[in-house]
C-alpha cells in the first residue's frame, strides 16, 4: 500500500476497536457466569420448570440469553479481527489486506446480529444496568 500516512490512524482505530470488543467480552462473561451460577438447577429427582429454556438468564428478559450469546461470539471474532488487523498493519501490503478485511466483515455481521437482539431486549423493556453498557459498546462497534 502506497499510503503509509494512514498507518497511525489505522493503528489507533484498531486499538480502540480491540478495547471495545474486550469490554463486550468482559461484560458478556460476567453475564454468562451469573446465568450459570444462578440458572435452573436440574439434576436427579428435579423436574424441568414449565417454561424451561436452555438459554435462561436470571436477569433481563427472553431476549437476554440470545443477546449475551451472540455478543460474546461477536467479541471473540472481533478480537480475532483485531489480531488480523495487527498483522496487516505490521506488514502493510496488499497481500495481508484480504484476510484482515474478511474477518473484520464477519465480526461486523456478528456485531450487527447481537445488536439486533439488543434492540429486541430493549423493546421488551426489562433490562440489567450492566447489560445496557454492553449494548452501548455494541452500538459503537456497529457504527464504524
């Protein structure tokens, strides 16, 4: 790539994007841990509750489980895209661009999917304060 003046700008944006995805992963991991710790207890002698869902979260509403699951997937793929972006910035040639751009596109589509579930959760109106922060981070990632 002939234009090396954009290299510092790309590195700064890549670092900010990486930080946002790490924040999404941290909040998503907290929510997943809480759901595992305080979810349904199913064992020998216990019956399934009437409205059992394998993606049950003790906070939020019916869309929370899907939102957290896809937000964590978006976070993991987003961190992978940041690693590919670091490789591209390090080499800064045309042969490293397609891999970085393709994984960034996949991360962006996962982020849009998670944002769709966040919108559904907002529409259902029962929210957790920490999950609202994760929705804000996802909205910043989708507007890049």
